[in-house]
């Protein structure tokens, strides 16, 4: 009887062992305020026949353009020198951090890029003209870009949601991080300036994906 009890105790100890988390490290990109524009709106802002001029290449064929604009909130306060990312898109979209939104007196929803329905209004002013968007301003949902190969290695799928540990002296954990998979993507997590400042994070610093 004593031997049987010892064996049961050993089996119980094995079954109670904690499940190990799978962790993968990705570089961080801190995304400052920016916007995407349609060709029509680009010409309103910069003149007929205007084109974007690449300044810095980004992933997936995108680039930071030389062209910048001024954003105007409903309280008439402004944020100047907001950079446009190219190429032109089907819809114009402004992406801010919460601190930017407070300055402009607006309340953008937290959304995945491209989901601008019923988002916040904003006015955009360029050197040749201005336009008012009744919707189009969001706070970008924190996310991780990765290629199909990276996703396979990490055991993740497009639109899966994970947690991430990040930071050093002010280390913290972000929940509800969306995984975005596409063959053209380079492995990188994107957070906004508010999130980066809160945890003292700098570009290219490592973040650990945690998948239970």
C-alpha cells in the first residue's frame, strides 16, 4: 500500500508541473504620427499632378515620403510636419497616438489600419490646399508584422492575438497584440510613441512574444 501511495504522489507531481510558455523575440519599431492619402487628396494638398517622393524605404513596398502636412483638430490646435507614407492608397487615413489626439481635441478609436468607418474627424492642411475628413483618424492597434516563414517558425497565424513582454528598466507587458502575416512583411512589432515612452522602449529593441 505504501508503494502504491508513493507512485500516486509521483504521478500527481508530474501532472501538476506548469506548462512552459513558448517565447520568440522580435525587433520593435516605434511608429510616430503619420498619414496615408489618396491621389485625389494628395492633389488637393499639394497641387494638380502631385506625386510623393520617397525619403526612406519601409516594409511591404511602403516608404516615408518627403511630403508633410499640418493636422488641425476641432479645437483649432495644430500639429505640424506630419509625414505622409506612400504609395497612395484607396482611402486617406491619419494615425495618431492618444497624446496627439488629446492635443487636437479629438477621440479616435483604436483600430487596425484600414478600418476607418465611424472614426474621428480631422482637417489636413498642405501647401496648396486643405481638406476636412468627417472620418479617417485612428489610433493604430498595436501589432506585429511577420512573413509567412516567420509565422510558421513561431507557430502563429494571421490575425492571431498574443501577449508581448518589452522594456528594460521599466519592463512591462502588452496584451491584445495582433499578428499580421504577409509574404512582403519584415519581422517587426509596431507600437506608437505613447506606448514606447511608457516603457522606455527604443527602435530595434527586442520584444518577446508570449504564446501560452
